[in-house]
């Protein structure tokens, strides 16, 4: 994605989403360079190269619900390990049973 055009969205209040779903993007390595401050719900499936997620949380932020595969969650890299304490992870398993054994 190089360009995003938003036109005629009179009700749009925030540019950054509160919910983001990423499905079957095997070459995706990054969502953005920073964080998505209004992100509350992230669902990831089939994105094995995505090693960092765009969350930045603090005491004033709500928990971010993150749904994905356990192997993906365990492979994430963290700039600050304490961020994991502000995330609610839900394991949804692999997309298909045979994908769990492929490396």
C-alpha cells in the first residue's frame, strides 16, 4: 500500500482505525513505522513475517485485544516487554490444520 485516498467521508472522525484485521498476508513485515494510538482490536491470521505490532499503551490506554495464532504471538519482537501486559491475547489456532506443521 503506497497511497490511501479518503474522499467524501463526512462522518470520519479518526484516520487511524480502532479495529484492524490482517488476513493471509504472508509477506507483510510491518503495518506502520509508529503506533496506531486508537487501536483497540487487532486480528492477525496468516502473517508469519509480521514480527512487530503497532501498539503503544500506557496507564491511560485501554487494553488492546489481539487475536491470532499462538506461534505468531510467541515469535513477536517487542521494543518493550511490558507492552505485553497491556494486551489481551486470544489464540485462534492455525487457519488450516496442516499449516500448523509447516515451517
